[in-house]
C-alpha cells in the first residue's frame, strides 16, 4: 500500500502518470464519474482549510465516491486527547482512503505508520504539502508545456511555507530547473533544503531580497502568503507581513510568457489588478488541483495507474538524541511515539527527525 506524505514519495515516472491521468480526466470527466462508486474518502482536517479540503471532497464526489470527516480538531475526539495513531486506525476501518491536514509536522507520517488504508498528507505545519505540489506541477506542465529547463522564482515566506518546501523538492528532480528565492532575511528558504536537496543535485539557485531583482528573469513566479499562524513572535509577523506586493508596475518588468502561481489564500501579496493579466494563473491552478487530486485518489486506490507496492525501504533510524527540538513536531504532543532520527549524510555526522525532518 502506498501513501503520499512527502512530495518525493512518488517517483518522477509515477508523477508523470498521475499528471497524464489528470489530463485525461480534464479531457473527459464524465468517463470517470463512477470510478469510485462505493468508496469513501475521510478528510481529517485538524487545521483550517478551504480549498484543500473542498478540493479533495469535490474530487471524490466527482469520481462517484462519498466523503466523511471533520474540519477542526475541536469537533473530533482529538479534543478528548486521542492520538493520531488511534484516530487513523478507527477511521481506516470506515473509509478507503484518508486525507489529513495537521498543524503538527510529521503527523501524516505517523498516520501512515498505523493506517490500514492509504494516507495523503494535505499539509503538515510548515513542513510539506505534496498535493499542492502535484497541483503546481500540473499547472506548470499545462501552461508552459514542460517541467524542465526553466527558472522558477519563489517569493514570500520561504521559511514556513510548506508548499514551497514540497515544490522545491519535487522540481529538483527535473532537468535544468533553476530557482530564484525571493525572501527577507528572516524568511529565507530553510538551510536543510539547500544542503540536502539543491547542493547534492548541483542545482543552480540564487537568493535575493526584492521582487524587482528577479521578476525579469523567471518563467514562473510562485507567490506565497506570509504564514501568520507559524510565527512564534507576532511582532515579527507584523513587521514582515507586507514585505512583497506584486502589482501591475512589477508585472510590466516580467516576461510576456511568465506565469504567476499562488497556492492561495492570498492576503496582500498580489494586488487585485494583477488578476486580469493573462499571466495570472492562480485561479486556473485551483481547478488543476481538483483534477490532480482525482487522479491521485484513483492511483492510490489502485483503480488506475498501478503503483509498485512500496517505494523504497524505510531509512535506518537511530533513537538518539532523545527528543526532537522542533516545537512544531508531532512528537511533542503524542506521548509514546518513539523518537526516531535518520542520518542525512554518508559520513553519519548529521541527523534529522524522521517525522518532521528538523535537524537534530
Ligand atoms: C496553502 C497551505 O495551506 O499551505 N494553501 C493551500 O493549501 N492551498 C498556502 C497557505 O496557506 O498560504
């Protein structure tokens, strides 16, 4: 049984097949209208969401299946102190597939270890958001015609933005992708992505502080919201919240064939005047998100696109040091979960938490 917890859990070839299936669904949605008849998707959303949850639910309903779930931890047994492990064992007895969003990083990973049915990570804290990445890949492939040989600018909260983390990992596996990271000093792309993903694969990247420095050279501009809910220091959020604003004046500096993406919701980072620009692709992106989730559900349920039963062997882990220091890690709230760390280099000098990937 396969899960989707990290954006690299599917190989590049497997992702291609999911995107091809999504294209086929877009061409003829009616042909897929009964594919999930009798199947149930459970959406376990411990953290607020509009589009991701509704997108998953719309995807399952359009496949002829049904949905159940909760949209806040306070209305579920979590408020009584139930663990993720127990919740998915229970829900996995009712449903055929689970989509989970959690404010704690690594929670969907824990769910996948205990669930009797496939688990999809619908966003865990500031860590990963792999189905947004599938959405982004399908959007780029559909609008630019390729997933290789282009420059992508990523702008905004690159520190806490889980969509950025997942997309960087995924795009790094394609030929000739270059990154320009546009962020203030406080919200720069996490060091571990540079050390473990970009540097080993020899990927060209640049870090700049202003949109003006980068906008003229990118093929795709990925705007992101400053992630208010992840800031430990609220005054820092206030200081940084309006640091970037894409407007008509800046769009005039961009290439004629550039596309603007945004996982949404937007706050102030894209002026409404940009919406009418043909290069604004963020509302098209929303629709691609639903189709790609349809394709993913069909794939993980084994109805289309048979996947190999397991991706790779689990990495070796060690149970030291005794605790993960990331305050957002699932291990800080789930008593009894074994602490696990995996080595990030061959010389075994660096370790990261198996669940949230925070440096040990
Ligand atoms: C993103 C998320 O939840 O991480 N939204 C989404 O899923 N479409 C981005 C965000 O909240 O800023």
